[in-house]
C-alpha cells in the first residue's frame, strides 16, 4: 500500500511539473481574431439629402458604412445607412461573389428599386483588373504596361469619353493622363 501511494504521488508530482513547465496546456494562446464586420462613419453636408431636425440637430449628415467580411478575409458586403442610430435606414448595399477569374458584385440602391444591378471585374494572373462590365457586357477594358495602367477604353460608346491613355507615373504615383473623345483629346488631367 505504501508503495502504491508513493507511485501515485510520483505520477502526480511529475504531472504537476509537466503542466507547470508548459503553460500552453492550461492556457493555450488565443488564435488570431479575424475581423468579421467593421463600421466607418462619415459626416458631411454635401450629399443632397434633406436633414431631419428630429434626428440630427446640426447641419451635417452622417453616413454609416458597414463592411462585412468572409471567413477567408475577402469582402462580403458593404451597406450604407443614412445615420448611425438604431433608426438608420438602408440606402445602398453591395454584395460580392468571388470566382476564379472575376469578382461579381450586386448593387441595391433605395432610390432606384426598379432593379438590382450586376457588375463583373475580370482580372489577370497578376490579379490586375482588366475589364469591368455590367450584365450586358458594357463597361471598360484596362491595359497595363510594366504593371501600371496604360489604357482604359470604353466598350459602350455611350459615356462622354471613349478612352484614357498616355498615363504618366512618378514611381507608383499617377501624375497625369489624357481623356479622349471621338479620337481627339477631350481633357488632360494632372495631379
């Protein structure tokens, strides 16, 4: 019996020593937390909405942007509310679906409830966006030279320009480009 108690005590002391030397057994390190949702509140007075004096006593408007992420860290949706209170009304929403060669987004706008709009952003092997188009394939084609945008072309001929080109960079900073309309320079933009 004495030998059994001695062996039990020895096993128990060894177990306590092992646990004491390895605190991760008792309190494992927490896994890094991923962001599931975040909010961005923007205050301005230029977006054209009528101010409700019962909710907002000053002259500025507050937009509340809610970002929701997938478990892999990609953006799932963006919702825009008219203020940051619990009475906020949804104004716009964008939901994203990821494919092998494109990202599709569905938009909803409270001011235009006639239809949901669908857009695709196609990308190349370097994950550079090479085309943005709506569901009828009208949009923009984008070309790159040395991993920098060198040309943007309108595929619909309904926008006020048909291409942008002659992009000038200082390192990775865009310094200037030209906007063309009907084959002629429409405007030059410099930063």
